[in-house]
């Protein structure tokens, strides 16, 4: 319980620092999720193109 109390006091005493850290982690998380999403979309398009070209080849 003391740890949570110290965390709360730190957040109250340094609101700008806490906000900046929160924004940093939020932005990094979104960038990582966007990277995984782009990778999945690229793999999906690659598979679709391979299937499309495979059907047209003799």
C-alpha cells in the first residue's frame, strides 16, 4: 500500500513529467501496434498477389 501511495504522491507532485511519460508510452504503443498492422496487411497483400499470379501462369 505504501508503494501505491508514493506513486500517487509522485504523480501529484510532478504532473508535467507524469503526463509526458504517459504520452510517450501511449505514442510508442500506437506506433508498435501500427507496425504490426502494416506487417499483417503487407503479408495479406503478398499472399493475394501470389495467388492471383499463380492462377494466370500456365
